[in-house]
């Protein structure tokens, strides 16, 4: 949940021209209910399935990502594992990961949706599953301070045209060619539907190696995030369902995390997680997860009520909130083991 969800965090925010145009939630809800005909939902969206209709794509993705009923919040939960990948050795499980996001969706005057989100993700010990504040790095032999993912906000606009890549406060400048917003939807057995979506980017690193020698993976940051959503076709077609419940998976390929203090060591990390809607909201999450988030501030249990920014990833937040680690004399980034020839005599 660190980067835009068309991706999450892909997923995946985009500070758009619609900033400030979102409806105030309480006023929007009251107005929508007053205007809605009796027996009909308080807000209109396209439900007739048409994979070639960008307005259907827009409205369906908004209903997946949040609850489009005015004023409603939707809580999404994820849990999984992180692996380290280096040459000449097996892939290694490093940590468990668990977190949640709280999102609010507001309708904009042009029919698009403005998604306002906070997300927080903690790292857990592989053996005990306790939330980590420190971690013994097996690659360096050091005990390091763990910094959770904490993005406030991560906002973007869901329109009938393909979203721009997240700008991360202006660092990321890749542009997409304007075209209709269509996604990779498929019908599946037993009345299910499946959405595959993701984002692949390389952009300047907020942690440049000259200032952050121990935290920086290099001048550029390369990230790939992929999502699979599984939901019921009946919910997609139901005009009274303002949020489409779902389960799915999020995978991420990313450089070493800055707080691991690996510098430009060869290798990378893979995230493999599953996610779902939390039907009971915050009350349906693990107690220690909620307590850890609340200890960082009550705001993490709620979506933003107003549209503000910039929307940053964990790297930009790290650069703003942390300080470069000291460089010990003689330190060098850890290297993978030397290759061996299993057939050598």
C-alpha cells in the first residue's frame, strides 16, 4: 500500500487539478440523499458491464477502491511476507508485513472520483509475528531501527482517462499518453470477476547516494507493483452496492528498504501479500495493529476529510522525516556470495 493502486500506492497519489474541488463529505451526503429518488441509491454510477467503456471502468474501480456513498469510509487490510533476493543464494524470507488503509471517495463535478487515503504498514518478526521496532539485518549483522510505511495522504483522481503516474511531489516525471481508462478485467468461474492491474516505474530517488550513502539504493528508484482483485459479478452489477467487497493479492519488486542500511548492495526485495476489504472497518483489524497505528496518531484510523497534499511514497516521506545514518570507517555495501560451480571436481 506504498505506492498508487491503479496501482495501490500501486498500487500506487496524483496531485491533480481537481484538488480542492471535492465535496465536503457531510454536505455531499445530505445533498445526495435529498436529491435521490425514493428506493434508489443516493449516487449514480455505471453498472452495466462493458470492458470497453471507460466510464464503467472508472466507476467500477472507484467502487473497488473505496465506498462511493457520500461520507463513507472504507478500510482495506493486507498481510504477507517480504523476501530478499541476491545472486548465488536462495531467496530469503525476511519479515512479515501487515497494514491497512482508510479511504474516502468524493464525486467531482465532471463525474470522476477523487480518492483520499491514508495508509500505514508495519513489519513483523518472522518467528513471533510481533511488530518490529528493531530488526537484525542478516546481510550486514547490524541491528537497525525499523521505519513503518506511513503515507498521509495518498490521493488521486479516478477518471475515464488513464491516470497519470504518481508524481511523488514532483520527483517522478514520467507521463502517459492520454487515452481511455480501460483495465484488464476477466470473467471467472462461479460468478466471479478478476481485475489485473499494476504499475512499473523508474524515477529519481528521493534518497540520493551522496547525501544518504547507507540508505540509498542508487540515483534512480525502480519499482513494480502488481494487483489482482477478485469480486462477485453480482456486486459489480448491483446499483445499490456502493463498495464492491473483494479479496486479492499485491506483489511488489523494490530496492532494499532505506532503514536496512544496505546502500547500493546488489539485490532487491519482493513483497507477496493478500488483501481484502475489512467488513467491520477498523474494528475488524488485529488489536495490536490498531494499537500500533493509534500510538502514531489517531488520524491513522481515518481517511482524510479534505483534499491536501502532496501525495508522497515512503521514500519521499523517509527523506523528509529521517536523518542520514553515520558511515562507519571502512563500511561497504554487503555483497552476495561468490558463485560456485556445482560440477567442479
